[in-house]
C-alpha cells in the first residue's frame, strides 16, 4: 500500500456529528453542533461547565434523543437508536461518577458485560451445555486478561464497591473493553483520582489505542492530561464547536482563551 493510501486510510472519520441540536425547554444544551472523530485517534473534548459536552455524549449513545441533526458511526446513521443498539454498534462510554455493580466482585463486573451469550437461553442451556461452557470459559479468560492488562488482577475477588475512585474508573474502562468497542467515550476519567492511578489510566488509554486500535473521545477538565494525551483537541462553547487543533494551537487560540482557559 502506498504512503498516500495509508495516510488517507488513517484519516477516515469513525464518528461524525452533523448539525446536532438538543434542547431542554428554551435552553439549547447542544446547539447545531458538528464535529468528527478520526478512526484510531485519542480526541479530547473540552469546554467550560455547561458547554454541552456530557449532553453530547448522552445524545451520541442514545440516552437522549437528538432534536435534529445526524450522527454516524462508520457511515451508519445512529441518531434514532436506543442505548442498547448503539452499544452493539461499538459505541461504549464511562461516566463522571463510576457505575460499578457494588455487590459483585471486580471479576464478576467484567463477566456480566458480554451480551447474547448462549447461557441466557434456557433451551440452549439444556440442549447444548457444551457450547454454554465454552463461551463461559472464553468470557472468563478475557475478563482475567483484561484485569491483568489494567493491573487490577490482585483485586479480582474484591467487591467493586470497595475500590477507590481511580480503581473504579479503571474497572469501567475494563467493562468497555469486554464489549469489543470501536470507540470509547470517557467522561472525566481524571476526576477524583490520585496522581499514581491517573498515570496508570493514561498509560492504559495510550496502550489500548496503540495495541487494540480503539478510538477515544475524552471529556476532561485536567488540561495537563488533555494537552499531553489528546490530538486533536476539540473545544465546545455554548453547545457548539468553538475550535479544533493540536495542543499548541488550542493553547494559543484567543477564542479558546477567552471562553475557557481564561485571559
């Protein structure tokens, strides 16, 4: 493959947001917003509080319906699909406040993610128990490998509710990996996390991107993390895209400075 073709392939948009609006009464939380996320990128999404970032995540994943506009994943329209269908299309997310299953172990939290398993069907359990056992074995192996990758193996049998905030955020990333995603939407992965665990989270994101070729779109208020981890960086303000570029261009963009970083 020629360098030109390879370069073209690497710039294909995985996620496209075209003129999307979501209003709550008279407030347009997302206002005619258009942006693209390139396949294989770690894209940052920043902006002041109330800029519409989390609302946009909710619209992308189907938790809120868009009032108008178009959302495409790999060229397929998804703006009218419910969350469980967008999930099956390869779009997964984490939340600002982790939503672990508190009274299940860390390992069990990963194993319940896999959907459409043969064991969910009573007839298959009776008629083809070998298939069910094979799927369960494969699911367990993947969960154990995911914990090892995230450096959480030592907590496999711990109740998820007992983890620290940083460990819970790593567990949420693990849960997304169990569903074989195309793109992971991270909502403030650094919030409430100590520096040591935050370094681990950043390293895992970089490794996931390189090894598994998974795309990331990350909301984060920690500018040091965004500037060092993400390229490109998209800035939202008043529900729309204000700017896009690399760390240097965003730092020096007067509109961004005025809207978010401060004069």
